[in-house]
């Protein structure tokens, strides 16, 4: 893993920033895999804050993220940090990088412990509006992962069949399980996927899907009517069936957080009401039949990142592993039922 030093931040500011008197920086926290730093600099006696994100080693999708910030901002009302600088080929000796404005807000996942019912209602409703706006505003002609080619957003290894693409995507998650604590569930995961694929539609209009829309990639100010202040980390994006992301959101924000069926139902209503602000949607048989296999795919993806998310062998890691295994058993049972 590359190590970023004060010299690297200074080189970025000298290449792309204004004349400044001094600066300080600290690593950002959250769901991103990249080197991300919160930078404060003093210009003419006034302190400004920006975010610097460097390309991770081996990441061939890095360049699509700053382009997507502009692309999505031009077509939706989503809260997205403004790109200030993007250097694919820096003149200084640092990896490719981009600089964004610093948006006020706390990591949503860090606020879970203090959120009231009212906070949850407003957050989940806004998650729904974000997904509805994103899906209504941007469509593609094929399914696949988004890339940048000649400064144009394109689809890598595109497919015309959503079921085929989704199956391959999920198999790639399963293939990675042998490098995680969940290697023992691989065969059951394959069995459930193959059983559930028949419920997944082949057709549909591909929509822009932020495939890493975890609570760690949202900033919030809970006292605001619309508490989510920024959607971050756009490098993992797909042209995908919109039901895939709706089921994913149900899992990440509701089913993984609450056990009470009444609370789950209330928040599901908020999620879908928010979504319908922009798009028509019915929880019809097609959606219900493929929801469990979509959520299983989401859980398998989370399992692939378990070691990075829980790098300390402590009680928090043990609890998370236990929860993941419980969720896996439930979803496999739902798919095979």
C-alpha cells in the first residue's frame, strides 16, 4: 500500500492550490479504499478546507470518479462535493489525484448510536429520494461497470442481459471468499445464487447505480430537514437494474440495523415514499421475488471487504462476523425457500 506523506500533500498544493501560508492534514475516515485526506490551509489569513484523494495502487477505475461528480451534478439534485482539481498525470512526483471542496457533515455510520426515530425517518426518506433522482435522471444502453475512456464515461465489458451480468458480478464476490473468514460458506453461496438467478429479470433499462452506497459514504447533519449533506466515493458505479440498488438499500440501511418488524416496515415505507418523489415504483412480485438474491449478493460483497473494515481482532470484529453469518443463513434460506 502506498504511503502518503506531508511532502505529497505539499506537492499537490504547490501544483494546484493557491499561495498559502501554512497547511495541515489528516486521513479521512469512512468506506473508501483510496488515500483520502482532509486538508486545511491558510490563505491570506483565512483558513480553508479541501479534500485530496489519491489514486490507490492498481485501481484502473480511479479516473471515472471525478468525471462522475460533474456528470451526476449536471443531471440530478444529489448533494455531491464539487471537483476543484483533477490531475490524471501530475507534473509532481505523486500518484494521480483530485481535490474536492470540503462538505460539512459527519459520517452517517458514526451517528447511528444517537439517532432518534425522527432522524431515521428523514435519513431513510432522503436515501430514497437520492436513489429515485439518480435512477430517473441517468440511463444507459447496456449493463456493466462504468469506466472513463477518452474523457467519456463508457461501460466496460458491457452486457445486454441483466441476469447474466448480475450472475457474473455475484460469482466474482463468491470467488473472493477464500481470502476472508467466510470461506466455509462458498459452496452454499453458489447453490443459492444459481437457485435465485431464475427470478432475476433479463431485461430492463440500465440505470446509474452507486454500488458502494454504504452509510460510511454519506455525510450528514442530523438537525437539517434533509440531513444527508454529501454522497461520496463514486468509483464503484454500475449501469444496473434499479431494483438491485433498492433491495441493496433495504439491506444496508434497514434490515442490517433493525430487528423489529414494525420499525423495518415503517422505514421501508419512508424509503419507497422518497423514491416515488422521482420515479414510479411498486413492490410487485418481480421485485419481491428477486430481492433476497440481490441482498445476498450485497452481503457477499460486504464479506469480501471484511478484513479491511475490521482489521483489529477485537470484540467489534467478532460481533460483525457473527452478524454476517446470521444474515447469510437467513438470506440463503429465503432464496432457497
